[in-house]
C-alpha cells in the first residue's frame, strides 16, 4: 500500500494557513463588521472564527500517539481575536507534530486518529466557506479561494 502521509501533512498545513489568512482578514475589520449578523451558519464572522478555533483545539488532541479527549469550552463564551490567534498558534505547533508522531509509530490509522484529523479539515472548510460568503456579502473581495487545496498545494511545492 502506498504511503499518503505527505499529502495528509500538506492538508494540515493548508488548514492552518487558511485559518490564519481569514483571521488576518478579520483583524482588519471593524468590531461592527466582525459582529454583523447574517442569517446563516454561526451568524457572525466573529462567532464563526471562534468556533473553528475551539473545534480545532478540541479535536487536535485526538491525533497524537496519546489521545487526549476533548475538553469542550463554552462556545457561547466570547473570545477575542488575539485569543483565537493564540489557539491557532498552539495548534499550528502541536497538530502537525502529533500527526507525524502518530504516523512514525504506525498509529495514525488507528483509534480514529485520521478520522479526527479529517474532521478538523472538513469542519474548518465548511465554516470557512460560510465566512467567505459573509465577507462577500459585506462587499469585500475574498482573501483567498476557499477550498482550493489542490491549487494551493501545487503552488506551495
């Protein structure tokens, strides 16, 4: 069987890159724009990016050789964008290392580790699509093409 781990690791890298790109965009918006209500998804850009970060933080502990069950934070508890940045920075350090360590120990395919990793990516992609729609509805150009892992991964090699 062929080893596809490098593609999996690139997918994790893309997930982190895309989240940071959206966070950087949201940091330039006014508070009013960040909390603008839309009739879909998690309703505001701010709630959406907080949700992405907290879910990513929770499930990333289930990817390494030692599985850490998620400790879910209260999604309704507000988080500042600097707190969201800190979550993304922590996950950017821990998640790739956890995935690689599990792979090196032949554990990445066991105990749903790979499922959790793909959930992080598909969940983030879903909500980033909502965020990109909100950005468009506010009249801004999208900061990147959502869901374009193929183009990104080809350009980044």
